C-alpha cells in the first residue's frame, strides 16, 4: 500500500538519497529512468532540496510504503499559467510497480485542486523511453527546446544534451 503526502524538512536526507539513487551512479542502472549513462555528478543535494521545499507555490509530494519509507517523489512549482512538474522519482528497485503513475496522478489532482489546468515539464531529449511514458499519460511535446544547463550542480553531461518541453491539460 502506497500513501501520498507532502514532503517536510525532515524528509530532505531521505529524498536526497532516493533522488540520487534513481538518477545517477550504478544503483540507478537497476531502474529504467536512469541518467547515469548521460550525466556524471549528483542529481541534487540537501541544500538544493531545502530551497525547493521553501519555494513559495511549490510542493514535493512523496510516496511512502507501509513502513513510511519514501519510495518516490515529485516536485510541483506554480508558474504563471501552469504548474511545472519535475524530479518525478521512484526507487530503482521499485520501478515498474505503478508508483510513478500514482505520483503523476496525485500531481495532476493537486494541480486541479489549486485551480490550474495544465502541467509543463522538461525532459532530456534523448530519453526516448521516458518521453514515451509521459506521452502514454497524455503529455505532448510543445516543440519548444531548452539547452541543458552548463551548471555542474545539474550534472556533467557526457554528450551534448537539451530539454524538450512537454505539456498536458488536466
């Protein structure tokens, strides 16, 4: 049984461990959403997560198992016309068990409850399986692209990367 709730400051160490394990390093390669072959470095750190949790109009939803361990998360931030969705994360050992889908639906419910009607996100353009997953859930590429940040805090690209922007009306 998975429960969805809102992350609190005391969750930051667990969120940091979860997010980095799912996106970077050898542990991430156990799941299908890894960026380990595309980027070196860490995905986030505790200071960055603290900033996200303190951002006005933002929330981090968490998925917790019966033992209350965080098994997944998703970040939402209010923008002028939509919510931005980022950092949808599921433990590499639990991917393909429906937790990501539950988090995505919870994010969409949250956005509707806030009176908004669309979600945007950025996805690394070469992550074809992930883009296809979002498309199966109603997200579509807008045609807009953005360069991958040159800031090592986001990771060190092993190849040239860019983001595509995806959007869904909810």
